[in-house]
C-alpha cells in the first residue's frame, strides 16, 4: 500500500510511459525518480507507470479557506 503523504501530480496530455504507451490523464502519486531519470507514478496500488519527469505537473494543494 502506498503512503498517503506522496506528492500528487498530473501528467501532461499525450504523455507516454517507458514502453511508449499513452498514460491516462489522471492524478497520480509520485513515488520516486530513479537514477536512470524515470519518474515512477502510481494511480493506486496496482496501476503504476514510469514516465519522463518533464511530463509531470504538480497538483496544487487545496487549502480549507
């Protein structure tokens, strides 16, 4: 199970994973960036992708105002 404190990110349109397949435009949890330069992002405990970190956008945290 993924820890809750991981940073939330969105993928830019037409982002592809390390195998060349398109990644669904959703909000993911950024797990890590490996030494080869790939960012590991996970939608849930079962769906994860390696993507180029340049294809990520940081999600703005909503404050309770």
